[in-house]
C-alpha cells in the first residue's frame, strides 16, 4: 500500500478519458502532478459510456434507490462542479406523476430529502410549459445537470490548461506505464476486475421548439423513474432505463416507454423529431457501488454504475487525498 506523501512532480498516468478519468486527470494536474491521460478511442469519445449518459447531478433524487454513500459523494461533487465549472446549470430538478402513480409519488417524497412540494400554480410559474399538466410536483432546488457531450470536452480543455497531457488513440495498460497509474477503463478493466458487469442505459434524443424546460423532469413510472433532460438547441434527452444486458441496442419496449413518458409530460413531444437512439453500458460491481482499489502505485477507479457524472469529482478528490496524504475512505477504498 502506498504510504508516503508524493511529491507534486510525481508522474501520474490515467487510463480512460471518460468522466471518471477526466476528473482524476484534472484534479491531479491542478495539484501540480505531471499528468498524462490515455484514451484508446479518438477525441469524439463516441465509444465511451459518458457519450450516452444523462448528466444529471441529482444526489437527493437518487437517494430514493441508491445507498447513502452515493448521496454523500454526490453532494460533495456538486461543490466541485460549482468550483471548477461555475457555468454548470443548477436550476434544480422536478419529480412529477400522474394520478395512477400517486402512491409511488408519495413514496418517492418520503424516501428523499432536499425538496419542497409545489402546487399546480407554483409548478406553472417555475416551468410554464407544464401549466395544467400536473396537480403538484417535488422540486429539488439545489440539483443540477450537464450535457455530457459538451462538458467532457470542457474538462479535457481544463486538463490541458492545468498542464496535463491527453493522448487519444493510446491503447495502453498499467504494465506499460511507470509511476502512479489510475485505471478508469470501466468495463475495459474486466481483465483485472472480472466481477464487473455492464448495465445498459438507453436514451433517445428528440428535438422540438414547442416545449421549453429549464431543468430535468422525472416522471414516476411503474418500473423506473423516466426523465426528460433539456439540452441546448431545442434538444431533449429521454432516458433512465437500467437493463441487465450487455448489448448496445434500444429495445422496442424501451423506446415505447421513453417516448410515452415524454408524451405524458407534454403532448407537444408527440410532434418532436427523433434525432438519435442509443445506449451505453455502465460498469457496475455486484453491489452497484463505486470502488477505488489500491495496489501500491496501481489504483483502479470503477463501478460508477449510473452515477458517473454525479460522483466522479468526489472520487477524484478521494484518490488525490490518498496519493498525497495517505487518507483512506473506508466506504470506497480497498487496499491490497
């Protein structure tokens, strides 16, 4: 186990330039380390899990189904997002339901904190497009969201500005590198972490100028909460499926549910133009919790599951604290 404090000029190699690796590279570079970030794909990152992510920064909403560690890491991550990317939208998030899902809506309210209940009038004032659509809503005012395909290049720019180097089309392994190596390959790390599995998350991207939303809207659903996330240029992402499968297609059933959810939020979505169907495989351990595994100067950060954008900054902070000061977070870290 790494015991001594590392000098600021200690070289650090990070494998994987998705959201987990990007935050590791940024915080280490800002701390004065010589950082090289390796990515086997190209700069477009279309093969990464991050490319298909929703980008919701919602630790209080996630408390309905996630373990407390996710809320803790997520709340800390919000502070880091605000510090490093102050233009990140923190407009809150909304949870709504139709009458037939009333019991599930009330259960969601009981299982979560950090929200206030809005009546129909207050909801319409907050989101005019939803006027007359729902009798009430839960508003989580301190939550935020990012657009993964726009924010990841921003993080890469910040890494370079902090003195880090990014090498795309660089298919390396830990044994090829010297010094501290942080493995953020996701499912690509199953050669060393065979217990990882892929959990498919499907999404649909639609375009319409008929609906305006300033924040994500979660619609309570019998199987899972479905969300509508506003993006730039009149685009909306529909998502939230979590399927125990490792193919990368979108099923007809999921497409119907996602599109039906959008229509249930607002009928104008029925006339929207479908831009893209897609899915990504989220890396998950059997307990669906993140893990920082430490073997001397080899560190593996993995298992972010469906919470990558939410918890990646806090995990990077923990890794940096360990490398520089030997601090251990017993809920997340495992030392060999």
